């Protein structure tokens, strides 16, 4: 009945003959929240439908309003029939995934295929749980593939709206919403959250690490403070902390308290000025002034006062520091009482040994080092490089002196010092010689050795000390003390070596050496002097130097000797006087000498050392050489004379031959050859007429040669003015002959061509020396070389000779003109070539 129909919501009318089946369907629909009315009477159906139609119309209107609301919110609607597997999608849903109405329909399988592979399993699991009725609605966020292949994040929600009597789902309806913007925002927020979490974690880690480091640093500071405090307390040197403002002592260690012999608690609070000696207080002001300016000072020496009022010498350094805004000063104080005592003793001992020499010096050095160092043994040795050994010059062992002898360097304490070339120190001598028993037998435990080197770095000796216990001095002070004595020992060794070398040179010199005093008394002679003058060595010691010169020159020699003693300069008498010095033997025979004089300063005044050499054999040889040279000069003059004569004969033959020739050209050619031969003959004539055969006065030669050529080529009616500008030039034969031929060709060419048909002409010849170069010029005032004429390529004999001879003497040849013709030769004198 219509009045019995349920009201409100969606209503369903069920019509059927089977009342039980209708009730079951109604029960299922009511489970889905639907209002169901069952009508079994067919006669009442029209009335029922009539009553139901308004409600159906209102329901459709409500569905349309809901559809439009969903579409307007941007949600796509989908409706899936699970029986037919067909699906219906709204236009908004299709637009969401980029589809249009013309695209083929969707079914469940294709719809699932749009889900991103990574999201598909989770989406299907949520979907299946809802179909199974485990969830009230289906809800899942996943990525769906659009038509163009891109993906979009969607929120899919749905609900099964129809189930069969068995509860199986028949229809599910839902919506898809684009949540891409929200997902991007969530991703950015998640990234920001992750970055914030990472930042927080990093900050927490840094804070933790910083806290741990601070704790560790604090612990280290505590440990270092304890460590530094321990060092402060056990330091062997005094450490003091003062306040700069008032000089108050704030802290000090036990070492400083021991220096002043005052307890630490009695020192704290006292002023710095009260601790130093009164005579050192002005220096305190200087120290603090330096400290204020530079912030530190080092190595200042002063004196402190002990409790008993004694002065203690100290060496101190200071550095300015600041603590909590207060300026403090750290002082490092070293007691140098022992060093000052040692320096005083050392200075006293070095003054004592300053005037000693030889063995006395070496013994005194051993005594001094034994006292200063408390050494059991001290030795001085000289290195003998050739023998590879050490010659002991002094060796003190306790109160005894060991015998002087030589030791091999190999395998001994000497070898380590010589090889090291610097201070060698061993506090356990037994370790240096593990296979030797003598260190233990003699009770020696320590060793220090200093090599004594000369100016070139060669080890010339060794200074060594050995003790029972290790030496207390630091390395630097020990080396400094040994060096102080080593300087004097090295100087003495060098003096002894010089004396030995002088003695060897003096005694074994092949020349006679005589030492004489200022009065001419002979004081010392070497082995060669008695042999030279035929005296015994002891007899010469009673002579005067005038006894060794010939009687006629003795008075003159006395004057020369006295004059030399006033000048006192080294000299060689024979070379300076340009005359032979004569000596006289015991038998009265006289012989030539060469004497060198050298002044020598001695403890007994200035002496003179005369080095005398017998030059009798040299004078005999010189006489023989002079005689031989005179013979050779005579022979050379004779050769030049004969060459000149032979050339003169050739010239005469050429003259005779030219007289018999009818051809004028042939006669001219022979006459030119005759002039060339005469130019060479003229040089040989000059050579045999000269006293000196080494060269020719080339200026005189040029004048003679030009005069001969002028007489031969003189033109009738033409007067030639010949001018000469000739330096004094000497040329050897090798240079003079080609130069003479060159002048012959150049002057002949001028006489033949420059003055023809003229009444007057001029010829000028110049010879100038310019350092090592010689410049020769032959110039005339004739018409000059014809235009287009190349004299270097000319086939004339004269041009060829000029070109060839200039090359022979390596001359630079220049030819200029017109006007006139000027030949210029620049050359050097040829060196004599070995034949």
C-alpha cells in the first residue's frame, strides 16, 4: 500500500509472486541503507507506482545535483559493473587522464593496467579487501598513466553499492581526484623535513663532537698543566715568575731556591730588585727596559745574593707574557759559577802557555786540560799522512808521562777522530773497542777527541782527553775549551813544520846558501856552500862575506853590503847590475856567480840570506853560443850576398836578351821581369849589408826601389814628383819579398800609364804602422783605371801578380780611382813558417 511505503532516502519497489524471494532481496537492499517496499498484489502495483513516481523523480534530481557537484569539484566519477566487467566514466574522469568520448570503453582489466607498476599491487590489495567487505570504502593513492604516457597522482575512492544475496559485490561506484599538486607539496615538505632532520642530526653530531673535544682538550690541558708543573719543579735551571708592574716574585722552582740558598716559601712575594746584587741593580733597569720594548731578552749575565750575602753569577733569559690582562715575566736562571771559575783558570793557563814553544808547549797543554777537566789521560798527536800513523808529541797519564812513539791509525781511537773531522765524544769507551781490554784495565770510561785541521781542512793532528767518568761539560763547552788550546797547538805544529821544511830546503838546496849578519859575519851555511868555495863548514863560520870575493872588489863590496842593509829588499845582484859577480875560492881561483839576497829577521837582528850559484858553465855556454851565432850570421850574409849576385846575373841576362829582340812588346816584357828580379835582389842586398839579419828596413828599401824604377821608366819631357811618407818599419824576409814585388808592380804600372804625354806628374808612396797592422799606399795623379776595366779579372801578368801576392801576405787590397789610381794594402807581418 502506498501508505505503507517507507519514506525518506532512496526507495525500491519489489514485485513478485514468490513472497519469500522478495523478502530476501529486500533484506539485502536494506543492508545497503535503501528503503524497500515489497508488493505482491498485482492489482495494487499501479497505485504503488503512481505513488512511487514522484519519489523517483525527486531521487533523480538529487542524483543529478550530486553528479554536478562532484564534476564541479574536479573529481572524476567511475561506475564498474562487476558482472559484465563494463565500466562507465564521467567526462571529468576522462579529462583527468586525457581521454575523450571517442576512445574505446574501459573494463576492469584495462583500468587496472593504467595504475603505475610500482603502485599496482598495493592498489589491487586495497581494492580486493573492499570487495571482500573488509573495509567500509575503497581508498587508495596511486599514480595513473595518462593517454600521453605521463603519470598523474590520483586519490581513488569507491564503494560497493550492490551485492547479491550471498554478499558478492555486483556494482562498485567511486571517484578519482587529481592530487599531484598535493603530492608535490608533500614531496617538497618531506625533502624539507629530511633536510631539517639531517641538519638537526648534523648539529647534534657537531655539538656532541665539539663537546667531546672540549672535554678532551680540558683533560689534555689538565695533563699538560701537571706535566709542565712537574718539569717546572724538577728543572735543573732556575725558573721564576715575576709580576712586571712591581717586580714581585709570584712563583719559582727548587733549582732557583737552591741558587739563592733560600726556601721557596721565603722567596714568594719578594721583589726582584731585592734578590740581585747591589752592583747589578742598575743593569736590572736596563733588562726591564729591553723587556718592555722587545718582549724578551736572552743571555744577560748578572749576580744574585744568597742568604749568606754571597754573590752568585748567573746567566738569565726572560720572556714577557700576559695572563688575565696582567703582564708577567718568566725568567730562566742558570748558575754559571763553575763556568766562571773554569774560564778564569783557562785564561790563566792560556796566558802561561802563550810564550811556550815546542815540547814545553805540548806538555803544558796536557797539564792544563788534565786540571780543567779532571781527565785521567791527555795526549797531543801529529798525523803522518804518508805512513797512516800518529806520532805522539805529548801523553800524560795521571802523574806520569808516557814515552813518545808512533801508533797506527787503523783500529784505534785516533782513527775515529781523523775520519770524523769534528769533535768525537764517547761516554762509554768500552763500547768503542768491545774486543779490547785496555779501557777496563786502565779504568777509562770516557773519551773526547778534537781533530786539528790546517787552513785547507786536512787533519794535521789530534788533541784527546780520556777520563774515568763521563765529562760533566756539555758538548758545546767541551768543544770550546779544546778549541781554545787547539789553536795554540796547531800554530806550534805549523811553525815546527815550517822550520823543518826550511831546514830541508836550506840544507839540501843545490845552490849555496849563506846567512850573514849586518856586520857581514857568516852565521850559518848549508852543505853546498863549503863545496862551492872549497872550505870546511866550521872554517866558513869564522869568515866575513868579503873573504869570499876577489881582493880588488872587497872594499867596494863592503859599501854595497851596507847600502843593501839599509834597503832590505830581495834582489838578484847580477841581473840588476848587468855585470858578472865574481867569487873567490880558498885557493884564490875566481869564478862567476849569480847571487840572490833576501832579508831575514831573527832574534839577533836582521840577517841576510844569500843564495849563490856558480854560473861558470853558463858563461862558457853563452860564449860558445855567441861564437856560433856570429858564425851563422857571417854564413847568412854570405848566402844573401850570393843570392843577390845570382839575381843580378839573371837581371843582366834578361837585359842582354832584350837587346837582341826586335819586338817592342817582348823587350817590355823582359824589362818588367828584369825589374821584378832586381826588386828581390835589392832585399837580399839590404839583408847582407845589415848588422841585424832578422829584418829589412822597409822604408829605406822602398826609396831605393822607386828610384831604380824611375830611372828605368823616365819619360822625356815629363817631370814626376815623388813623395814618401814612410814609418820606421822592419819586415822579415817572408813578408818583405812579396811586398817588394807588389810595390814593383804598382809603381811600374804608374810609370807606364799615369804620366804618358804629360809635362808633370805626381807619385806618392806611404808606409804607416797602425798597432799590429801595416798600411801601404801607392797613388798617382794620372787618368786612372779605364771605365769598365776589371783588374781582378784581367789576364795581364802585372794584375795577376798583384792579386796573387796580396793573397800570399793575407792583405786587404783596395783599388780606387779615377781621378788617379790608388792602391792600398793593409796587412800584418807574416810569422816565420817552419820549413
